[in-house]
C-alpha cells in the first residue's frame, strides 16, 4: 500500500495531543473530518492505532510504533523536499546532526568561514536513536555520542566524557561527593528501556519531581543545569565516546571538507 502522508500527519497530531478536538484545532480542520480520516487510516493499515473512550485517547501498541516511525518518516520527507528545492535554486547545503549536550558550533563557524557560499543547518539527534538523522537522510554528518550501530557508517573518534548521576537535591544521596553503581541499587533509573522519555527536559522534570534518577553524560548535565537537581560523578561507569559520523562511502568534497575541519576543531576542544 502507499502511505498517505496527510493522514500520517493527522495521526501524529492526535498522538501528540491525545485529544481529537485539540489536534483538529492545530490542523485547522473540523473534528468530525479528522475522526473520519483517522478511521480511514486505520482501515488502510488494517490495525487499530488509537484506543478511544468518551474521556481519553490512548495509543495502542501499533499506534506507539507508528508514532515512533512517523517522526523519521515525516522528517525524511521534509529533508528530501528541501534538497529538491536546493537543487532547483543551485543552493549548497550541509546539515549537521548533534547529540544533546555536544557543541558543534565552533566547527560550523570554522567551516562557514572557509565556505561562505554553503548554507548550514542543524538537526538534534534523539538520545535513544542518535544515528537516525544520518541513516534516514535528514543530515549528511553528525557529532554523536555512542552507543549506535557502526554498520554503514564512517566513524571518526573525537573524545570521551564521563557519566554523572542526576538526582533531585532532596535525594538521600545528593550530598555525596561521588557514587558507584552499587550505591544506586534499587533506584528507579529513567533510561531506555525502563522509561523512554520524549525529551531531556521531560526526563529532568520527572527526576526533579521524585520519579527516579538518571545517568547522563557530563556535557548534558552542564547544558541542562537547574537548581533543583544535582549531578554526582559515577566513578565506576565507563566513559562515553563522542564521534563524527557520516554515511559510509560518501566522500563528496563538501562533506570531506567539513569532516577535516570538524575533526581538528572538536578534538582541540
């Protein structure tokens, strides 16, 4: 079957709002029209995406999977359309993905000073699928943090950073100078697969409200500092590798130039 992108966008709006009325307002269509389109989409896919009651709308297992897939599908389509428009206008564009907390701005500035005719865009990489923007074509290169699968990717090591434990300031361990994994035995850790949060902001809000703790890279802790959270070194956690990543076999002049510049700049940093 051919996937109807319009219906997919309608489904994503309902999935995000968990409410047909609010989703219809966002989409500027009538609620009955939206309901009919979602039912038609379910019939086309031959599965139930939403569990509806008079008071709530929840995602089924199939709906959760489609919502996860939809993010990459819609972003990839948008990126493809942008590349078509760039080709029509004769525009050169480099899109760089980056993992949360990693700063690639210095490398982009250096690249832009040498290639002022190239437009540069940025794409954030979600922490549980950091290589996705490279694999689905949204970005030509990424400054990423492991883990990710190496298959099909050209990987250039950049550096390593430690993990820290993120706790609410009211936690009994919050006054400790350092921690080990043994100290965290019995704690609820908000990391995949136990609880996959949609954003770091959501994760830190859950931690601050007492719903668990998290193990995060030091650069993330610095980037998302807040007064109701504390970050304590985890001494027996292995450091995390940071890397420049590009599709294997792709070596166009623009990409080679950025990789060379970024490798030097980021390793110095």
